[in-house]
C-alpha cells in the first residue's frame, strides 16, 4: 500500500470513519425514495463509501490502478463497473448516462475542477454530494462575498452545507477540516445560456474593482439596457440573480 507521503502527493486522503461515510451516503435523495438510480462514485480509494452504494446502479471511477485492483477484489460483482480513468476526462455520454448523481471524497487538489466538471455536465447531473476543504465548502454555499465559480454553480444548482468533518478521521491526517456539501439541480434553468453567463461573470470578475459600465463595456447588450442602474455597481454588490438577469440581456451573435 502507498505510504502517507505518496498519498499526500497524489492529493489522496482516506476517510476512516464508517459512521461518517454512511451519513454522507444517506444524504443522497435516492436513499430516501428507495429507488435505484445511476450513481458515479469518484475516487473511492478503499471503498468506504462504496459499501453503502451497492443498492444503486453504481459506476466507480478511480485514477489509481492500485486501488482499482483492490476494489475489484473487494467488490467482485462491480468488477466491470470500476474504471481506471481520470474523472475529469470522463464523458458520461460514453456510457449513455444522461441522468446521474455524483458522490465522492474528492481530492482537495482538484476541488475547483470538480465544480467546473459539474457545470460542464449540468444538464445530466441531478445531485452531487462531496467532501471539500472546509473553506471551499463554505464558499460554495455562502450568499455573500461570492466568487465567479460560486455564481456559476448557484445559477444552476442549489447548494447546502451538510456538516463539518474533523481532520482526525482521515489518513493521512490533513491540516484542515473538511465539509460535506450537497448540490442539487435547479429546475427550469435551461433558459440561462451558460457560455454567455460565463463570459459575463469572467469579464466582470477580471476587473472586479471597476463598475460594470466599464468592466462590461465590450459586451453587446439589448437596446437601452446600459441605462440600467445595475451598471453603476461592482461585482461585490451583485447577487446570483443579478448576473443571470444581465446575461439574458446580452445580444447573441
């Protein structure tokens, strides 16, 4: 088995508390409805979450071949559904997955990339429960001091802080506490054009000290929309709804 040093280099930390693992899995909506559903588990490591997901249509994605072999021995019935691939490069359409849940104790080094992956496949992901560094978890659910990534996530998903996890229940022990976050797809958000919203958010945050009338001056908006008082504001004064409202007024080329 890998040393603690090697595991840390790969961004791997392993949850050791079965009660916490069960609590994470039981927060999934399908556990309450008792209906089997497509679940993708990301980076299962030794399978502490996996053991509680066997009643679902489970697909496991693990980048480390050592743990892939371990999992295939531990869960022989899942052997063909344990993939040795990089999750960030995984295309769910290759497996005809258009409606699924994501769960995982995500490697902290790719926390932001996981969120961008969720945005990329937002039309297919109904729910995500994951372990994040506590500060990132708080940022995802926070209603103030929003980051550009948080605005994008909140435009398409509801976010909920489930609970804090102490660093003492992990091996190797990280220096920080963790947070379990739940992300649930919002309904009727297909009318928000992601590429336009992303452009507006990115452009505004790149010049966050400027008022919108200056930071967004090269974006074409509908007639007279620039007279809206919202252009006198800076990004820290805006809500998620403000950004989605602005994006709907952009002229599509």
